[in-house]
C-alpha cells in the first residue's frame, strides 16, 4: 500500500534553515581553501581538511534539517545512527578528495572535472545513504529520472564549488559562491525527494512515536559543533581578514641586525690590483714579461 508523504511538515522553516546551513558550510569551506593557499605547505593539509569538514558538514546538516520536515502519515520514522553517521563521513571524505585535488593541482582542466565528479557523486551518495538509514514499516522507491537529475545537479554544483574554491579570494566572492552552492545543494535534495514514493508493508495505522525533529536533533549536535569550530578558526585567523601574508622587511626579521643588511648596495669582496709576473734573465736582472 502506498504511504502519504509530507515533506514540509513545518512549512518553509526547514527548507530555509537547511539552505542557510549549506551556505554557511560552503562559505567556511571556501575561506579555509583560500587560507591554505596563503600559508606555507606545512599547514596546507590542515586547512584543506578543515574546509572539507566544513563543506561536508554543511551539506549533511542541510539534508537532515530538511528531513526534520519529512513525515509519513501512516507510520513513524526512526533513524539508524551508524548509517546516518556513515553518510556524514562519506560526505566529508568525498568532498575532501575534491578539495585536496584543487589545493595541490589547481582548479582547472582535468583536476577540476575529476574532483567535481568525485565530489558530486559523494554528495549524492550521502543523500541516498542517509535515506537508506531511515527505518519504518515499508520501503522507498525512486523515480529513475529524479535520481539522475539529482546526481547531475550534485556534480555540477560540486564542480562550480571547487572552481570557486580555487579562484575566489575575497569575502564577497566567497559569500556569493556559497549562496549559489547552497541553492544547488538544496535543489539536489528536493529534486531527489520529488521522485520518492513510499510503499507500506501492512495496513496503515495512525503513526505513533516521536517526530523526526525530536529524533534528529541530538544527531545534529556533532556536525553543528564542527561548523562552529570552523567558524571560530576562520574568524580569529588574521590572514582571513587581510587576505595576504604581510611582507616582512629583511631588517625587521628577528636575529638580523639592521646595519648588517644593506638595503640598496651589494657588498662585493675587495679586488687586488693586477700585477704582471716578473722573471729573472740570465744576468740576474728582474724584468716584467709581457705576453
């Protein structure tokens, strides 16, 4: 028997909040990627990992905030926690593959296409793995066209996001790119949900038990804490405000006296005057020899 689906139990609240979280994760991830290119190679992996965590957590949080408004009238919904958290790990790892490719190979050509495809497939896989972690007295079926469309949107969105991560430098550009990214992620989610159907295993009865919001709220604490951590790191890093590392004059470096480093002249070693070789002749006189 077919179940009755309501994807907007709280109206526009859950779509808007989910969109904001996707934008927040995208903006933080882009800033972390930009920061990785401003520092030394030793810190680059840490910033890229933080950016991957921010983007992956933002996308995952958007998905499950949107799912707070999802309900099936005839049966309660539960969530398998290991599979739910596995979808979070999958999102972070797959986004990380693309971010690290851009961070070390540049956001153009083969690396951009490959990284965008891998990241987009990871985002789509996170969505459907999260859906597979839902437990109820029935099963989901998907329209093939809706699934294909959601995957295409995810790949295009991921490619655009990685391009922005490699090229966008200023705050305004990062915010604009994150708004587009959040819109694409939300579009991917609701495109996939539009082709969803529920088939129940037995005669429907009034749903009893906790709501999706009550079940998901504790699960969302961890990813929200990760986003908060990324926000704190980005906000208190000085290079995120200045946009480029300051150039320190040679005289100002610690341990180097100012007088020891001339600023406009180049020190050359003293040259000895050229002297012609002197050879003694047969009578003992010493005369210079020219060649």
